[in-house]
C-alpha cells in the first residue's frame, strides 16, 4: 500500500518545480543585481577543483583580494607614487595617476598587471613630446648678442615673468620654444636682432604633453609591486535549515557537503534538492548557484553535485523553492547573524535589494 503522506509530498514537490519552471520561462531576462546560475551551466567550472577519484591533489588557487584588505602599492623607480590602500566596500581602490580600479576578486599579481596596464594607457604612444611651462618653473632667458639682458627667473603663481624692456609676459602653458618666439617678437620693438633662447633650469612637474594629453614621465616603464599587509580572514556562512547556522573558517578543501555537515547537518525540514550558494563574482552581479544534494546526502555512487566553496560564500538550506532570495536572506542569514551585514559578506546587501526568484 502506498504511503499517502509520501505520495502527497511528492505531488506538492512536483507542483513546486512546475511553478518555478513556469516562472523562469515567463522571465525573458533575469533581474539586475544577481545572476541565477542553473547547475548545468556551471558544473564544469564549479567542480573542476574537486579531488579526483584517483586522489590527486586539486590545484590550489592564488589568494584573492577581498574587501577591507590592506595593501602597499610600491613603485621602486617612483617612490613618490607609493601608497597604502584599503579595499573599499565596493571592492575598488583609488591610486594616483591610475584613478579608481577594481581590486576585489583579483590576485595580487593580477592587480599588478592591471595597474601596469592602466599606467601604459597614460602614454599615448607615438607623437612629439612637449614640455609646457608651469608656475614655479625656473627659466633662463639667454641672448646671443646681448648678454647683459640675460635673465633667470621663477614663473610666478599667476603664470607670468617680468623682463626688462617688455614688462610682464605670460609663460605658463607655453612650450619653451613658443615663449622664445613670443619674446623675440616683443624684443624686436626695441632691438634690431633679438636672438634669444628659453631654457627650463628647473621643472616643477614631472610630466609632458604628447598627443594632446599630459603624460607623467616614466609611466611607460614603471613597474608596480602589490604587497598584501592585512587581510580579512576567509570565512563561509551556512544558514537556513541546519542545526548550527553561523560562520565557519574557510579552507581550500571545503566542499558544500562538508560545510553543511560541519554546521550540524541538515534539518528534516531542509529542501536538499534546492541548496543555494550565494557567491560574489563581481560587484555588479553576484551569483546565486542552486545545487541538488539529495543524491550526495544519500551517498549514492553517481552523486556529482557537490562543489568546492570559495571564501565568503553564503550557503542557505531553504524550506521551500517558492521564496525569493531576498526572503531567504532575511530568514536564514540576517535574522540569525545581523553583524554579517557589516562584514566581508557585504555583497549580500546587493542581493537582498533584488526580487530575484529562487530558480531551480
């Protein structure tokens, strides 16, 4: 005789799957703010680091920079550019010359490469290099045939210099050659052959003009070094229908099943066919990854849905498949551990602002 309660449960569960499928089909594009990833599309990338059947060692990933990490950005050839920075909650840092760039999710080597690329972009490539005179530059005006008129002056804050016979002349914003041409024209009113040259004895800025852009000297050759001084301790949060929801230390070998077991295991009310992993892939679109762990939980021989977790992943075991991700966060994460909103799991704010459905 068929167990009536089990039969009804199967019917309701199948109805839930059909409703969720209809919901997914009705939405031509996923809501902004979170990317919902079905298992088929992610199996290869999510499982590539699992230990092999032969027991081979999995490839150890490099350290990925996270929010609140403190780093030294050093330039051996340009020490004036050295900076100590902290990764902001939005995952970005700001540097001199380079400006704002993304650091979260990159390895230190990848961040070095990105800074180098940005610096190379500062140089426009081919073109004539010209130095533009600035305030506080020290100039020397030398006459070939009238040395008594030679002058050595510092450009005033208003960008001008004052010379005998011609009075005040604007020097700022001109090349030395342009200023020399201007002075020859002015001195020609009083001198028969005002042959002179303008020499920049001291430059107040280490940059030049090329292709209509200001380029800092040496940016085409400068090589940065990224040193991580202080970093957030990698953690994983497990919540929802588990015995002991909360934060646990992350380790490279930690799988989804292991995290659930270390959180005390799943409750009888947990829907193991719809375990949710929230992962911050980038600031714009965190990932919501659903895994069916029923076969893995029963230790079936062909169970293959377990995945390797990443630092700051959030694992949620829901009761039903009908709740939105935002509702799951409020029920399974924020109500249990409010401080998580101010932690390295800050990307959950973003996910929580969406109305993205929990898609099978």
